[in-house]
């Protein structure tokens, strides 16, 4: 690794542009007092020395990018194998959403199960360089767990201040690593204030979160790994649920550095998602405001996203989205829980509620057309839903998602697939699916069979579909419209012209934007119409929950 004598890091003030030399202790600009400083490296030298080629000879992990991290002496590095997490293609969910290139950055596979391991590794390394033996951190759960583990490894005594919303199991895990746990009855912002006063009174090192050099620099390693896994190119979108916002800010900085190194051509559009009950960033963004109005009383049950005062972080995200594109969306706790269940059953990924909020926001961005079918999308799977997560939602959560008595009416012709099945027949056993996309057909079959003991038969073109219908005499037919040769319109016309088949209910799945004339042609011929682009919509999600209860 680079020796202390040859590595220098400059700190640029984000307010006045003043430049200082990084020595590890800098917290504010010496000229204007700005608290957010940006680390900059000699990228030209790295490019001349063939940095990208050197990476090929290194083991996976966060520290393979050590030249671009705020570490002056490699002997101080604290590591447990963080970073190097896989970029997983979400094939089934992608088919359901109509996205061809949907990837999940699986940060669940860090040493303590969240992307905060990156932050903890770099932060404790910086503490080692500074000779810090005692530190204070405020957290909603994952940060405290990661910092406690890494502090134990580094021999640093940690005081962890957690909001009372954090599950007891998570608090006990923090304590297991030897950290002193202080539970604060109040919001996360109040918890941060208490932690800061404690650190100042005791003269203990205080972790500054998004304002620290280590936090932003650690998060940009996700950008390096994503670009490398995609063949040294940037995705069109990077999406994450945010509380403080350091993840997307760091990722954007990472792609900016890759551009200067000649290893990427752009910074992806940034999609930020917040919980509906605590969404100051989303509210400000949708109002066209650069400054967010704090939320004094967060109403979300998802504690990890309950930061009501985003401060300067939102201003940085605002600037990034204005420059590179992006969107801000919110999702309710109900929508997050439904997304959590759907992701687990579609692609086998069990994720924490904060990650589920990100996916619920993604669904909305797809439905609105903000994200296009050909876009390359990477979503941060920030953590795992360990058994303790049930206590974040508790019994209240189960009551909130109970729609069995809601008396909700489903309108036709456009709705969710399972709701459509309930509409056409109460005793459906045999289903025929006519769909030329084999993967989509298999996924539809999986969804149906996971919810009910349906006998599902598949045909991949119109003629074989009609033959299959005649042979098995199904209780319902699900067909695509856009198929080569005989399309769905012709299939439906043929079925309705046959007296023996004309009474079988038909549900249409299509990605086609139907013209008024085409809608008129289908009128009276089908029992439900589902637009594929909106395959995962509120109706479908609610119907899944209802069917499972």
C-alpha cells in the first residue's frame, strides 16, 4: 500500500473553496468554519500509474481502493473483510417491473449485515491514526452495531447513543461487542444532540456522521465496485432509501472520481426515497426547494429512517440531482412492508425495512415513467431483516396492513393480477398462461402457485395457446397481447368465436399502450386488463396481502 511519505490528501471547503492539507483531525474550514469538507486525491498520478490495472491483482474488498481513502498509514487499517459485496441481477422482480437491467447491491453481506460496515471500517481506521481510544456515536441501529464491532477490533471504547425506537435485540448486540449503550427517549435528532453534549463534556471523540471525511469517502467504494462489476461503466440510476443521505452523496463522489480517472462516463441519476412519515427531503424536492424544512415529530415506525433534520446533506443531494438528474419519492410503512414480502418471494432476498422503503419508491418511479424499461438501475440493499426487525413494526404493523376488512372495491378493467382472478371466479383451479416471454410466463406461474394451489399450464405463442385451452379447458386464461404471428387480439377473437371456449374468463397482460379503438375491441371480450409496466402496483400489492391472510 501507499506509504505515508508519498500520499497526500487535500481538503476542499464546500462553501468557500479554501484548500487545506488533510492530517486527520480537520473538522471545519479554517477560513469560513464550514463543517463539510471534501477530500481530493492526485487522480492524474493514479491514472498515469495504471491504477485500474493494479486493481485486477488485488483481492476484493473495500481496501483494494486504499489510494482513494483517507488513510495515511496502512498499518492502522481496521478490517473484517468489508466491501466486495455482490451486484445481483433481480431477474424476477425485473420482469415484473418491466425493467431489463435491475441490479441489487447486496450490502447485507457485510460483517455485521449492513452497508454501515464500510463507514465503520474507515472511521475506526481514522480513529486509529489519530490515537483515539474512546469515541461517541449516535445511531438508529445499524451504525451502532457496525461501530461497536469495529471499535472492539481496534481496542476503542465506544459510547453508543440510540433512540428508544431501536429494537432491544439490536441494543443487546451493540452491548455484546462491549460498547456502552445509552437509550435516549426521543427522536434521532434529539439523540444526536444528547450524544454531542456528552462527548463535549467528557472530552471524547465524536463521530460526525455525514459531516466526517471518513463517512462520505467510505460510501464511494460502492460506486467503485458497481462500476467494476458493470465493466467499468456507470448505471443510469442509483437508488437508496435515505435518512442522513451519506450513501448517495458518497456514491456520486465515487463516480465523479472514476470519470476523472477515465473509468466511467457519467454520474448516475440519484433516486432518493424516504418514509412517508419522515420525508423532509422529498417534501422539499417536490416543492422545488433547496432547503428542507425539518420534521419535528417523525411518524414512521421504521426507526432507521427517522431523521427529521437533514441539514446540509439535503442541499448536497439537491445539487447532485440538479446536475446529474434524479428523483425523490416517499413510501408509506405499509408499502414498505408489502415490498419487503414481495422481494423475498420474487427473488429470495430478505431485506430490512429501510431497504424495502427504497423498493417501494422504485415501484412508484417505474409506474410514473420516471425510470424507463431500458435503464440500468442499481438499488442499494442496505441491510438484512434479522428477526429483530419484527419489533420495529410490532403488532401495530400487522393491523395497518390488514386490508381484509377494508371493503375496498376493485375497478375494472385495470387492476392487479390476483385481484383479477378473485373477480372472475371464486373457485379457480386450472389456469392457462399464453405469453411469448418464457421467463415472464414462468414468473407468473410462480406468483400464482405461491399464493394458491393453481394448476398452471403455459403456452408461448397464440396457436399453441388456443390448442392448450381446448385440451385442458381451464377456469381462466391469462394472455399477452403483443406476440409474434397470432397476437393476443386474434387469440381472444378465436376463443370467443368458439362456443365451447367463449365462456372462459380472460385476463389480459400487456405492456402496450392501448389506443381507444383497441380498448373498444377488447370491451366485453375480457374480464380484466393489467398493464405490464404497472405490474407491481398498489392493487397487486394489496391483493397479495389480502390473498395471504
